[in-house]
C-alpha cells in the first residue's frame, strides 16, 4: 500500500533562515579568499613585487577578485548543502 506524501513544501532556501544560512556560507568563502590572498602575497615574492609596481588599484583588484571568487563558490556550495538538507528531513 502506498503511503501518502505530504504536500509540497518550499525549500528552506527561500525562507529567512535559508537566506541567513546562504549569507553565512558566502561570508565564510569571502574570509577564506581573503586569507588565501594574504598567504599568496606573503609566500610568493613575485606576486608581492607585481602588486608593488601596480599600485593600490592593482591590490584592490587582486584581493577583490579572490574574495569574490571564493564567496561565489562557497555560496553555490551552500545552496547545494541547504537543498540536500531539505531532502534528508
């Protein structure tokens, strides 16, 4: 005999709790990107030299690119985690 399925509920991603979880994932990615950028600059003298010759604008673009890339990646991963969490419960 078939069991009745509960009515379709919206994924947790649409709720305020889901948005907060997603923002948390993106902020963790941004922090990780900032840490990676700092480590790369300190560990590789060639990168530091290029940034010295490029000026402050080059530094902002370099750091911003890494922070944004890591934040987007962590945000997309967070979406997958949140949706999988919904399927399990």
